[in-house]
């Protein structure tokens, strides 16, 4: 048996709840912007998670597992 560990953001997406992506990645992106030190990977991740949230809050039904698989290339 393999134990699977999912991040809290992943768990939120799987259950279509509001994530804490702004509190997690926003704490990296915002200071980076103010210091003129871009954090493009974190900014893209925030954007993609927000898009996922917008889809399920807008009533669009997507398979959450496929959505999470789409995010894996960011690792």
C-alpha cells in the first residue's frame, strides 16, 4: 500500500473549496514585486490555481484529478 500525501491546496481543489494560494504563494510574489525581484513560477502557480477555483465556483464541473495532473509539470 502506498500512502499518498496531498498538499492542502491540492486537498482544497479536490473538494472544490477556496484555497489558501494567496496566503502561501502571495507571501512570495508580493515581496518579490516590491523588491523588483520577479518570482514567475510562483506567480504562474497562483494564476493557475485561481483559474481552477474560478472554474469550480462558476459551476464548471471538471475532474479535479486531471486538473491536478496538469499542475504537476510545474514541479
